[in-house]
C-alpha cells in the first residue's frame, strides 16, 4: 500500500477514535480533545482537507472551551453578576459566534500562569486566550502554536508615588513582587542583573497574590505587563498614590495559542482574529455589519463578510464566519475601547495597538482575505 493511501487510513482511524471517545463520555467531565500526529512521507492530497479534529469536537460538544485569566481587570474577569467580561473574553465570544452564530456558546476556563499550558496540551481547553507572550521557547516547544498577536505589551514597574522614583534603575535593594511561572520574573532578573543592581524578588504564585502583596506593602514595587499594572492600580485603595514608571523593559506580544498538530484549527483562530482587525480598518462594526452584508460594494468588505468567495469554508466554518464574529463581539477597535480604552476604567491609549494606518500608526495590521 502506498504512503499516501496509508496516511489517509491513519488519519481516518484517528478521527474514528475521536468519535468513539466523544460518544462514550458525558458532558462533565469532558473527554480531552486529542490531535492525531502528522504522518510523513506521502504526497499532498488534492482532496478536500479532513476537518480539524479540534473543530469537530467543538461542534459535537456544542460549545467552545476557552482558557482565560482567573481575574485580570480589562482582560478577563467576572462582574458583579458573575458574567465574564474583558478583552480576551470578547475574542473567545467572537470565536464562538464564528463557529455557532452564538457568542454565548463558550465555556470560560480560568487558568493560572502555571497550569495554562498543561490545560491546552491535555485538551481541557480548545484555545488559550490568556495574556500569554509569544516567545521563541514557547513557539519551538513542539506543544503549541501561536495564532497571532492581539495585544502588544511590555513589562514595567508599579511603585508608590511617595517613593519619588523616576526610573526602575533607582530600585537598588528594593523588594519587587512578581508572579511565578511568567516571563516577568525572568525579565526582571535580566534587567537588574545586566545593570548590576541588587534587588530582592518576592515571587508569588499568582498575579492576584503579587498584586495583594504589593497592596499590603510587602514589597516596594510590582512588576508585570504594563496593561496588568494599569489594571492592578484600579484595584488599590487610592490609585492616585501609585505610578507606573516610564521604563518598559521587554517586548510582550500577547496572543492566542492552540495545540500543535491541528493547523486547520490554528488557522481558524488566526483568521478570526485577523477578520476583527480588518473589520476595524474597513469600517465594519457590530452595528452596521448586517447592512454591510446587504449593501457593501467594496470587494474587500464583500470577501470579508462572505458575500464573495468561499474563505470560511476553507477553515471548516460557514461562509459568513467573519460577519458572525463581528456581530457577536464587534471589531478590534470596539473590543479594545470597551475593555481597555476610553470606555473602560483602564483608559489605555491605543499606542502600539493602533491600526497601522492610523495617525500616529501602530502595529495592528489585518492580513488580507483573498
């Protein structure tokens, strides 16, 4: 039997195993999603690609399992009614809307920095959308794939205004609170070691614990992504008594991650993110998307919304997958402003997260749908 035929039957066996596994298990606890290992040696098939195992499992289940932060204002948190809110949460809802036409067809799984990757690798979640930095080590681990960047961040320091500090380089001998299992601890060590500055790291299990320790004055500074520091400051008793120093000591491109080996599912996540970015650039909003489907003449808009072409089908999604996502959560700019920008308590400027053609321009650049 030729290698191409062998590869076909191995893939079919893998999918059959998935179906049997799903049929035998109840809803709680859910059987983890497994991804068949790629089979080498065969020529590329000209037939339509086999549906993503992850997407097939999501459709059978009837909901998306999305890994998010346990509680970070602006990104992922529960409001006083127990409803999940935030920047990353809205991207999860957009994915659910793209798949099911329902932004509420999603289960949010709160994860710590330490257990987020294990939850993804084990199949407990379908996608990790939890302020996670795309680094070389993570990208080449062989266990996960990054689908894009939805927020460009950098690491900074939060200190009390009463210390009268102008720079992190003045933190000689300071106690610095930092979260365990994050790039923040490594970056802080690099920063101080390269400048031969002695400091005392106070390593806490979670970001919340680090924030609370800083609030109790168990440390002199709190280091994390600048967006996380802005969120932390809003929770303190007197936010005006705390300042984020101007030093940005790292690049933190945050974005969604999927399990390695299911490239079609990774593509579905990547292109849904890009669709929301492109929608802002093209002026397609949550309020006008239905009208644009009916009246748009711009070929770019028509392709994006599924009026022309079969782009959604290539992802295993409906033709109007992007229109569903925009209708469910809004475009990139709407999601940003609602959760992080002028309409939110954080009131963060777009900065690097402005569109590439804005004035001043940023790094947000939607890939073309064509």
